């Protein structure tokens, strides 16, 4: 059904992760899928399965980005009218892309839950078919084609690692993989601040969490779907969580080492590998589920990831306020190969002596050891480095 619609995305080897784990690691690049994520697969299968009467009524969806674009393109390919509700704060590039794929975009609500309710009310009023982002068997079946491709591209795979939000992708991959290779381990990964699956699995039924918080908006879901939950509970071997720092570091690694633009939700399998590499039996396939990230958010995440990796160093130090003092300080930093990103020069603080100045520095370094070298070099040069 998806032939000629979705791409068979590449499976790229990662030398860095392979060295870290001591066994082969491959990246399933759904960030290079049409619309920038795996969502097109499920949306197309769902809409293609509608009756002529249902198609005539049109479809409606709610999403902050990836599902919106998947539904918009799938509906256009099938000649079905689509309406997509998006939060008022959705990134402008995602709104523009959804419109370009043919949807009538309506901005409503501040969070996805409010947007979802508006879309469901629209469906009740107009008769349009609501296309849920993850809680439907056809959606899960479409996402499962990712798992089929993985088995074809990497028949020796031992572990598949996939991000989990509502659970549609993880459920689909698990069904496909376990049906053909029950020996393969399927591991789900959630952001720690939006991890609804661990308490739900412990309770034996979907449990809502209050105020999920994470930069990974693609998996920022407060409650698992009923249909995917049953599948995840039965077939997914483990659901792990990762921190925001780990997500930022994973995104940075994908960009620097693999030359792949990946959104935070798409990078969460890589974050899990970085956090505990010994927990995964190889060969491993990590699913990079999407690459739709707002450029401004990407900038903030990359800076955060570099800071988490010890690549940024913030310093405050005292020096004598005389001509040439700042130039001498910058020369000392250049001598230890520290790249100065920003300088703040304070002369009027009452804490300072009459001949003193305080300098705040933002430096780019080569890692934690280099940070220590920079601090020690400044102390040896006679500067007082403030705590």
C-alpha cells in the first residue's frame, strides 16, 4: 500500500556508537522520510482505509507538527480534504509546511490537548473523520512498516530501539519485528519529563501524568493510547527514560558525527545508547523518528548539548582595570586554545575595588579536561577565578 508513497529510508552505520557499544549500531533514518518523519506511513494507511462516504466527508487531525504534515500529505495524495488543528504556539515552519501539503490549518489552544479537543469537536459538527496520531490499529499498522524495513536492511539485528510518545510507532515496530523475529529485543525510550509508559505499565493500564515537560515535543504525550498500550505491554521488552541533557547530547552527536538533522524526539534512542551503552546487545538499530525541528529551538538545544558535553565554559574573574588588561587576558585564553564567544566587562559594581574590574566570559572548549586546563592556566597567569 505504501509503495511509491513513503520512502524506504536509509539505514546508516554509526562508527562512534559502534565503538561505544562494542558492536554494530545502525541508524534508521526516518528523519529523511517524506514530511520529515515516520507519520506519513500511518496516516496514509488510515486514510486509504476509509470508505468513499468517509472520504467525501474529509478528515481532521490535531498536531503540533509531524502528524499534521503526515495527514496533510496523505490526504492530498488520496484526494481527500483535510483540516488540521495546531496549537497557536506551533513553530511557523511546521504550520507553513502543513499548509503547503494541502491542509486547511486552524490554530487553536496553547497545548496539544486543547487542540485535540477542538479537532474532535470539529469532527462531531461536520462529520469529518478524526485521524488520531497513534490510537488506531491502521495507524499502528502503517508505522509497523518501519520494523519490516529494519529486518530487511539488517537481518542480523538483535535490538531495535525506538522513541515512545503515545506508542503508535513502538507498537507498530514491535508487532512487525516480533512476528518475524521474536528473538529480537525491542526497547522503547521516553523523555523522563514526559514518561507516561513506566507508571502505566506498572499499573497495567494507561495512566495520565500531569504537565509533561520535555524539549522533545514529538513524544510529549501525557497518556498512552489504549490500542498501542496493549501492544507495548505485550511485545515491547523494556521502556527506558532519558534526561534532557542526554537528549541534547544525542542531537548534537547526530549532527556532528552522522551529519543528520534530527529533532529531540527522534534522537531519544541515541540518547539511551549514550546513557547506558552496556545495556544493549548488538547489532542495534536506533530509529531516528523525525527531523522536523524549529531552527531557533535547534540553536538552543545545540548550545545546551555542548554545555552538557563540557564544550562551553562560563567564567568570572577579577583583573586590574588598566589599559591593555583585557587584551592580555584574551591572549592568555588564545594560548590555551579556548575560543571566546562572549565577554562582559563590569567596572561599577560596589564589590569591586577602585582599580579592579570583573570579566564574565563565555568560552567554547574541547571538553571537560580542556575546561580544567583553561582554569589552571588562568590561575597560573595570576588571575582570580571566581567560584
